[in-house]
C-alpha cells in the first residue's frame, strides 16, 4: 500500500468527518478528507458494506480516525434521517435487562444454516438442520390448525 498522507486531527477531537467516494481495487473504502485523497481506509469491525454504500450514496455520514504513516480507520457511519419523514424502518431499544428490536416489514436472524424470520403479517418461520424446543414446565402448541409432518 502506498504511503498515507498525514491528516489533521487533534487530541480533543480525534475523529474527522470524511467523504467515502468508492471502493479500492483491494475492496477497501476510498475516503476523502477535505481536499486530500482519495485514500484507502481500514474499517472498524461491525461496519457493513451496506453502511459504506449508504455513505457513498450520500445517505449517511462517515467518521474516521487518522494516524501518522498508517491508513485512516473508518470508525463509524451514521444514517441520515429518512427523506420521506416517516419513522425509521427498525428500532433497537434497551430498557434495563430487556432489548426490543422492531422492524416495519420483516426481521431475520441467520447463522450458517439456521434461520428465524418474523414477518409483519404475523408469519414466523424457523429453519435449521435440527430444531429443538424445551420447556421446564408445560409446552403448549396452539393454533387454528396444527399439522405435524
């Protein structure tokens, strides 16, 4: 990787607002800070390609931390308010020991071959190689119609 230019920053404000302009051939985001750049930047774990694509499209703001003689590190991407003025498509609320995740259309959890899908119309799908349910006390199955196999 070519030598990285030094970027402005201060101990009181180590993060800089950056413009993400695209992807490098190596698959890293290309950022511009002020009139400098574009240069390749590293990504902090947890920032998705979708986050970067939103920043490229101007729908999100990105922040980076810069170091001397090292590639800048993108440390966060914020989502801009929705343009239609409507509510967010999903929310995450932590209240004491409870976490609530709400989505307008669907919520999916995936890990390898395991998949749980919740739909706004009330449908729930659970898929996996093996599915086990356990109850310490009573386990009830209720429904208008129950089909087994």
